[in-house]
């Protein structure tokens, strides 16, 4: 049985960097990956979907050519085989890069097999048994699939990556982040798209004005939205899939050529033998960790999507930074220092940091708000992309930024100027008094911050 100082299970976003840094410290390290190097982000998450979204946007802009005085003779055609080929090439470059990096790192052994705990220090890895003083679990998550749709043929965010054709009518169960990204993408590729959502609005964790704006953007592109779906059940009828909706308005069933299930994610903790190690999980299967990502078992940590502390590539990578700092740094970094931040990559994108407006209302704080529609942003109008709005929330007492939302062109990049100020705990006046480049979208952030008003007053107008 081989003995290691550290064993990392999973080569997603946290695992490779952690294993390489521990090996650089002179530790004898093993990393175990049973399927794809790079994890969800590289193989069927961020990297491939954003590559596909780029192709879909190119088609969309081409169709809008006349809006810019650019005339295209004939229809804009999408060759999905070439679209998929481009996506696969980008994915291969990333995944192969991670694999080669790990396999060429001194002091690091790479196992391509499935790992299961035998006890808190011992793993069965394929046909071998290995033991480690420290074990780091970075196994990620997978698509959750409703039992009531399993009678039909369906795609998940992973399996739809193999598609090299344009579905005639793609029915999507789930009106949140993954479902909406794929819905807009395939609508732009040329599919008829119907999104079915049990809730009364899309992306229901967002503020109502955000949900409404996104709904309008999607419907203007011809996407059918069926909200308040009371009973979702899918069945296969030859080459077609039929989904029960039973809404109060509209047909009770939707028929399409293909089905995508996008109703959330669940952790890959079901087949690790965690009970043999004594590791505690919650009722959904997420590994319970403390502020330094430690589990209840000494010497075992959990990083990334499987710990329920964040479902993003950037939070997984930050988990690595926290753990490494705890082992070889100051020991001061912790999960609770992290400011919530994420983006929805519809077009235009939605970027969110800190508190939402709804959360601010319930916080008991004296909150100020500034807002501006993209129609009032010259750069957005010049580019012909003036959908959406932005708003920022400020604590009237401390003058610190509490949160911000940008739904608009390049919002996923622009938001960081506000996020960075939040991390410094500096007053909003720092960015309000900054001189930004003209013409940009970012230059309107100081202007917006100069127009703050009480949240209650803003609510009366909205």
C-alpha cells in the first residue's frame, strides 16, 4: 500500500492547483481522477457552454447586420458540426493542458480510477489501496434529473455537449441559469425553444425586476416561456417528447423533438464510501465543512461544488486558496470572507455581487440605491445593445457598497470595479470620484453613484 502526505480526489478546479502546490512544498502527493481532467468547468460547464454561446452570438449579430447597415445576401446558416468541432477543440486544449500539467509535476502521482474510502485515511483506487495523512475531496457535482421525466429521452448539460445538429424544437425543463443559457443559445442556432418552469418567474432567486427584464429579452427573441407549471412529467412518443405542464393558461402539454433537463445540480458524494470515513453530509448529500473547508473528520477537507459553499469555478478555486493558506500561509483566509458573486451568461449577461435588492430590504439597514437603464448609457446605444439596467446598493451609515446588479452588455466584466471596492471596505465615494474612460459602460457607474436615493423612495417608483 502506497503512503502519501496528501491525496486529492478529483481533478476539477481546486484539486489540480492544490496538488501541484503541495507537491512543490516537498509533499508526496496523489491525485485521483476517474473521468475527465478539469472537471465540470472545463468539460461540460463554463468552457464549452461559453464557447457555444459565442457561436450563437455570432449568428445573432449576423442576423442583425441590417441594423448596423451591414447587408447579408441570403439567410444566416449555422453548421452545428463546425460549431461542435470548435467547442471540442477549445475543451481539448483546456483538459489536455490540465492532464499534462499534473502528469509532469514532480512528487505527484496521478491515478485514473474511482476512489472509495475504506476508512478515514485509506482509499481503494481502482485495484490499488493508498493511504494519506491528509485527504481533500474535490469531486464536484452532476445534473439533477426529476424522476417524472426519466420515461423520455433527455439531455443534461453534460450529454447535450455531444449534439452536432440543431434540434427542431428543444423543450427545456428548468427556467434558471443553465436552462436559460441553453434556451437562448439554441434559439439563436435556429431551434424552436420552449422553457418550462414550475415557479412564477424565471431565475426566481433574483429580484423581480431582473426576472421580468430577462423574460422580456428572451421572449423578444422568440423563446416560449411556460411558467407556473403545476405538474411536469415527460413521456416519449416515437421521435417526439411530450411534457405535461398543466398551467392555467396555454396548452396543458408541450411536444418537442428533444428535451433538456436543467433543474439544478447534486454533489458526486453518493459513491465515495464517506460513511466508512465518518464524514458528515447534509440531507442533500453535500459535505459539511467549516470556515476553512475542514470536515468533521480530522485530516479530511472538502472543496468545490461538493461542499455546498458555492457552485462556481471561482468559488472552487478560492477553496483551494483558503486550504493552502491554512496549511502553508497565514491561516487567515476563510470562506465567510467571500463576497457572493456570479454571472448568468445570457446575452446580455447578468452579473450579481453581494446583496440583492430583496435581501437589502430585509437586512434592517438604512439602504441607498442608484440605478440606470442601459438605454441611458451612450456606449450601449452606440453598440446597438441597450437592453437591461444596472443598480447598486449602499449602506447609508458606512457608505460601503452592499451589492450590485448589472444586466447589460459586458456587465460580467464591469461588475468587478464595484466588487473590488467592496473587498477594500472603502466608501462608495472612491469610485464615484474616479475618472473613467469615455465612451464606456463603466463610466456611468460614478454617475449612478451620484444619484443615490433611499430604497423606500425607489420602491415607490418601481
